């Protein structure tokens, strides 16, 4: 049994019966012995015994871990009110988070304020104006 596929299942089973799921050590003899040494049965068996002994030795040092519930503040802080900062803040606000957008200058826009043309024929000034207006319309977004 592969740890990648079976370890979460075993940990969940241990948790369901009321035991600490972190007091579990898995010996992976299928991937490390059976499959890679299938033509050397005696040697694979000896290697499997070593792997099991190592897992047992590791299990002696296991200590229970406990999950601690945390109260999270569901808000974000975006530093920099340039194009990337405004788009990030608007994206977070659209996802329902309270967002604080901090800009050191008096106005939002950053370097986008200095761009007058775009390679695809778009209007950077109109785009910037739309972003700034949209940021003012979202109550969860504080600039």
C-alpha cells in the first residue's frame, strides 16, 4: 500500500475510532520491496523486515499532535495601488473579502498613469479610470 494513497485513509480511520492520527507510522514494503525486487524474493523479504523494523523504531519516538482551532480574520491587505495592486484588491473584494489597499501616492494608478497607448489598441487611461471608479463602488474595499 502506497503512503500517498493509503496513509490519509489510515489516519482518518484512526481518528474515527478516537485515537490520535499522528501516532501512526507506515512501512511501505509494497513500493520499496515487492515491486522493485520481485525477482529477488529472499532479498526483498529481508529488506521488508528491515523496513518494518525501521518503522517500529520510528514509532517509538512519535508524539501526539493536536489540532488547534484558529479564529481567522477574513480580510486582505494589498500594498501598492498600481495596476497590479488595484486588480488584486478588486479580485479579493469580488470574492467577498474585506480589503485594505494602501498606496503611498495621493492617487491610485502607479505607472499606468504615465502610459497613454497600448500595443493592442486599448485605452490605458479609460481602463485606469474604470478601475478607480470600480474601487470606489465596492464597500468592502478601503483605499
